[in-house]
């Protein structure tokens, strides 16, 4: 999928950089161009990307803190500058625009939904969001911000791919300490998904096409991406179980949103040397995924790559009924209830009714 990325806020900028670098290192060419937007100069400066500073008249380059309503306002006020900077990047061959943000902060949390709305009004291509969910120990403000941002994003974006910081923490990595490693791992998942339809070497009818990725995301709502890989034998016939177990591990331990077990649609791309890819294994793995997630449809195919390993990239779309999403939303609602209890002014309780829209 030929894509343009827009990173909003600190996490958005860093993740967009990681995605652009992964795509360039792999030589995929799926990431056509990228832009970083922030209200904090200090977070834009170190990025190797074109940048737009928003909200300068309001916060003077110092950022919005954790105030995502202010983040939404400054994006709204300066949207034209962002659209102007983006216009030359979104060329006629671009197939989608991705707005990337951490949902728990201020600029990305508030700005991303506003920017998605603006982009959807201007472009015919799908506008997707990539949202980072805060870990469960990140504090109430992050949960509330992410809950409100996610609610609005799901309404405005064609689909929202969720990357849960907890998914990486539970893999034994410290979230705070290991952002660089986490971002690389997140970038590999999303980067492979974007590149899956771009593979042109050894084109055959079983190769995954960009339109299949887009059609899978058409289920809308929230989506998750999984990844798993394993060494492979030289003959496809010997790799039936390797393909099946790689797909299973992509879903069971390698998903960007753990336990997203119910989905409306799925896609399985088996990456590797087409000579080594067991079509029988791929067929069985798709059937397993279809039954396991209750998906209406699981698409799939090869992603030809020069490698002696096999990897599985799994996209699950329409995962909002999943236990993981419910848990997160409950965390956000609880944070709002706790906030109301500690608020001295009883009238203020009426101002936040569960998860309000940001706009
Ligand atoms: P903003 O600059 O105001 O948009 O705020 P941030 O981008 O710092 O958003 C804060 C949220 O993003 C928190 O939930 C953090 O856990 C998360 N976050 C911040 N930086 C990173 C990062 O580099 N990688 C990842 N995965 N998450 C991050």
C-alpha cells in the first residue's frame, strides 16, 4: 500500500520515524513520504522528518502538556498549515494516509482525530489512524485521554489500528525504558502490513494485493496486527506445520492488541521465499483463524521476500468487541469516575458523562 504517514505528538513522531526507517531499510517503498506535527518544538527538532509546528500562538512551542482538548483546538486552528505541508506529499499514486499518535498524551491524543476529520474531507483515499494505547499502569489522565481520543478516532477514521504498549510490556520489556525497541517492533508489524501488497518479485496469483488489505480494513472500527516468524525448510512440503504455527503465534503471542480474539475480517500474509511457502499450511491457518475469531472472511496470500525464514503478518479488523478493548474502555471509564469522586465541585460531575467526544 503506497502510504503517506503523519505523526502527531511525541509518540506519533517517533513511531512515524521508526516506520519510515524500517520501510527504507527493507527497501519496500511503501512509505512514500512522512510528516511530523507537534505543538512542542523540542519533540520535533530531533526527528529526521519534515515538520509542522502547531499552536505556536497558544503555547509558544512548549506543547499542550496532557491537555488533549487543547491539543484538539490547536490542530483545529492550524489544520490548514498541516494540509498545505501534506498536499505535495499525497501524490496521485498514494493509496492511503495514516495518522499516527499516542492516544494517552495531549497533542497526538487531541490532534489526531481532528486531523483525520480534516483529511477525510479533502482526500478520496482511506484515512487510517494508528493509535498507541497507554499501558495499564500509566495513570488516570492517560487512560481518560486515550478513551476519549479513541472514541472520536473510531468515528472519524476509516479504521484505527491499535498498538497496545501493554502488549510489549507483558513481553518482558519495560515500557518507559524501552520505547526505541518497542517502536521498532511496532514498526515491523505495521511496516510489513503496508509492504504486503507492494511485493512484486515472483508475482503469482497467490500474492497478497493492496486491495485485499484495504478491503479487510473496510470492516472499519478497530484493528490489530500480529507478527510471528520461524526458520523454514527449503521445500514447501516440509513447511506445513511451520506456516500454521507461525500464524498461530502471530495471533496468540504477537498481536499488537493482545486477546483481540473476535474480529469481523482477517488477512494472513505469509512472508518468505515462495518456494518455501506451504499453501496447504496457509489454507489451514486461515481456516483456523476464521473459526477462532468468528470472522466472516479471512483473506490471504504470499508476501514474496528473499529470506530463509517464514513470517506471518496477520491483520484483524473489527476487533472492538474483544475483551482487551472492553478492559481498556472500562479502565478509562473508571478513571473518569475516580476523577469525579475527588472533584470538590458537585456540579462539575455533570460535565463529564462517561466518555465524551472530543469534538
Ligand atoms: P503528546 O506529545 O502530547 O501527543 O504525547 P505523547 O506522544 O508523549 O503521548 C503519550 C502517550 O504515548 C503515553 O501513553 C505514552 O506511553 C506513549 N508514548 C510516548 N512516547 C512513546 C513512544 O516512543 N513509543 C510508544 N510506543 N509509546 C509512547
